[in-house]
């Protein structure tokens, strides 16, 4: 049973890596809004968890399956659901029967190693999260859900159900207003929940080096998208002040918290200073493009495995 799970984990890891590489390429397109890139990261996230999807002859998997990947039909009625089988080491499915005895043993041993490291990684992440929350219990309450602490170096939102904005004591008063605006966007978007899901995803796919790269880029794009949301409400002078606030918090990073200084300062400053509001037509075009990309990358191929 465990080896069967690992077989499909390997398969989704391959497909997730392919879609993730495409998102890495798309984030280089300067005209593509940062929030659109942030939304597109849900594609590899879903791909790294769900092995099945609706069949679509225009999907990326359908194109790739002509050369390497097989397609396993799960549900033949409309809509048809299929799974991409990139490894192709099994001769039958449900349950999986491998082509040779050696492959069977390899997957058995590998699955045991995989689950042990994955559990250890998840437990380590949980312990780290608990220790971080414990250290911040001494934070001084300022007002509402805003606190101040001398144990952090950059402002951040901690928690999911009752999120708290915690600000370092060294932050200047002029930057606090913009920091709170930024962190409130994180709270409204439930970004900390997505951070935790992303970290758990990487713990499950710890053997895939690309998943760690995707995690780092996802966190950076989360901050850039948050900046863009804040910039919609600022005038030219306030935009410059916001950029200065980013510079004052440039050193901090956090794993489970949405940190104000959590992305490369240079890219964030460039993003802030080059920001231009989209027209209605441009916004509609971006939405259409994102929908098309998601349909092509999330759906699976058509045909027999």
C-alpha cells in the first residue's frame, strides 16, 4: 500500500515540477501582474497533491503523453477523469503491479525512506512553529491585533485563526502605517494558511529539489503580490514612503509568518517604483490568460494508459 502511494507521489512530483518550471518562466514576463503570478502558483501546488484531473485533449499532459507519459483512466464517463503516469514502471493499476520483482523491491524500500523523512520533516516544521509562537507570547500589545516585540527583526503576521501583526521595537514610526497596510493584506488573503500548506507540500516532496526552489519563489511572489495590492491605494509620495519602509525591514525572513521583509529588497523596490495600475481591458486580458493557463496545466491527457 505504501509503495503504491509513493508511486503516485513520484508521478505528481514530476508533473508538478513541469508545471512549476512553466510558472518560473512566466514570472519572468514583466508585464504579467504579480498577483497573477501568485495565483498561478496554485497550479503546481495542486499538481503536487492531486494525481487525477479532468481529461482535456488540449492539456499540456495530453501533448506530453504523445512522447513519454501514459494516461490512466480512472472514470470513463463524462467528464472523464484520468491520471498521468510518467514513471511507467507498473504493468497494471488499482492495485499497482510492477513490471519486475526488482522494481517492486526498489519501490518498497524507497517508500519506507520517503515516509520516514517526510514525517520527520513535518514534525520538525510543527516544532519550529510552536517554538516561534511560544517566543512571541511576551510581545507587548499595542492595539487591536497589533503587537510589538524585541525578539524579531522584521514585521510579520503570525497565526491563522487569530492572526497577530507583530512589529519589531526598532521600527520607525513613519514606517508602521505602511507595514500595517501590508500585513492586513496578508491577513485578508489568508496567506499564512497558504504558507503552511506550501511548507507541508515541500516536506512531502522533500526528495524533489525543484519543490524547494518553487517554495522560495512562491514566498517571494506572495510578498510582491501583497505590495501590488497596497500600491493601488497609494499616491506617488506615499509610494516612495512605502519603498523606504521596505528598505528599513530588508533583513527579515520567516517560514510560517508573512514577513514584511520576506523577499529580495531589490526586486520589491523595483516592483514598487515601476508599478502602474491596469486598465479594465488589461485586467480582463490578464484574467483570460490566467484561466487559459490554468486549464492547460491543471487538466490531464485523454486516452488509455
